């Protein structure tokens, strides 16, 4: 599996989208609100839908049928595995950094 690192500089917005969708399907506006609550900064539509497009291309998320003129998305099994791997990588990195700070 490739992982989010394939998205290069676009990996952070993609990570936020995956985290948002981890609790269930959402449409774009709901993802913007959720990401804003998580990070303190609500992504603009260009950033959000650019990440959504790339995630769809990689098979990490998929669109669901429209509901009231809104297009919801959900996490795929591949996306769930990629998110899990990325969060574990970040957890390891943060743990190492914190241990090193404690020694310094």
C-alpha cells in the first residue's frame, strides 16, 4: 500500500479529510466544519475539494449518491488502512520527539 506520503505536500489536508470521514459519511460543508473544529482552521473549498479529488483517485474515499443536492463521501477500506498507518506513523514520531525532549 502506498500511503498518504504519495500525496506529497497535499497530505495534510487529505489526512484531515480522512479523519473527518472516519466517524461516518459527510458532505463537503460538514467536512469543512468538522476539520475546522479539529484544527482551528476551516479549509477553503479549493483545499477541501482538491484533497477529496486526490483521495478519490487513490481509492481512499468514495462518493455516495447525492442527498438534497449534497454529495456525501465515505472512507473505503483502503482509506481506513492508509489512515491507520499514517496515524501510527505520526504517533511513533511524536513519541520519539517527546522522549528526546524529556532527555534534553
